[in-house]
C-alpha cells in the first residue's frame, strides 16, 4: 500500500490503459484525507478532465445540492471515481479500464478508512457492491462489509436527466443522514 503522496504521484503518471492517451488531466480525488464519508462516481466527464477535479460539471453542481440537503459538503466528504481518466465522449468505462484503475481506488479506501461509502450510479454500484446490482431496485439499501457501511444512489447525471427519480433519491439521502447519526459521525458545516 502506498501513502497518499506516493499514490497520487503514481496515479498522475499512469499509463495502464488506453484512457491515458486522450486525457487532459488525471482526476485523482478530492476531500479531506481523514473524511469518514466517501462518495464514488464512475469516471471524469469533460469539465472534470479539463480541471483535474471530480464532479465539477453540471452533475457536480447537482451533487453539491444533494450533499447540502443532508448537511454534507466537500469539506467533510472524500470524492473519487472508479476510473481516474475520462472515457471519450463520456461512454461507460470498459471492464478492462476499470480493472486497470481499481487498485488506486482500493488504496484510497485503505488510506481513508471511511465509515460510509456511497456509490453514485450503476457503474460504481456494480463494481463496489455487487456485479449484479440493479440500481433501480436496490438503490438506498445498505450493506456492511468489514465495518464499512455501503449504499448506492442514482448518479447525479441520471437525476438531471430524469426528475422522476428525485423523490426516491431524497429518501435515500435521508437514510444516509440517519446512518451518519447512528454511527455518531460528526458533520459540522464549515465555519462552525
Ligand atoms: N460523473 C462521474 O461519475 N464522476 C465525475 O467526476 C463527474 C461526473
């Protein structure tokens, strides 16, 4: 296992899959490196690739709104993706691209040791929770593995496209807030 600095350095110069040839920036992850809550998306989009930061485009703005509903923010969550480089035209990351990249995420999880992991969307849920995960049926359900509580919710991009999914996601967010309370995780708004 590498420490944060070595891991980030290695990731920044990665050429383990074809995505390295089209990327502008590697999108390693953001957030406090002692956060107890971790969000995992699928992979960088256009804005993220240009900026080198996860969830900074329209889906990211929506994610920020979702976080604020339950008093979370980028100040108290760590945010990363399954793949660290943008798949061209925002296609789903291929299995072999995920395979090439997943060790970085595992190392991030091992360093962070979050109490809660929230998968954003189908791709992350299938990779992290269960290859047969059905997001429409199983979003908002919880599993505990090795002391880490895990769930999946709809991806913010899906919620931007399909507003009919938003009420269910609101319930899922409340369930996340409940789990945070149950586990005694302190999430003060910044400045307090
Ligand atoms: N969608 C993702 O899954 N991750 C990002 O960082 C941005 C959009």
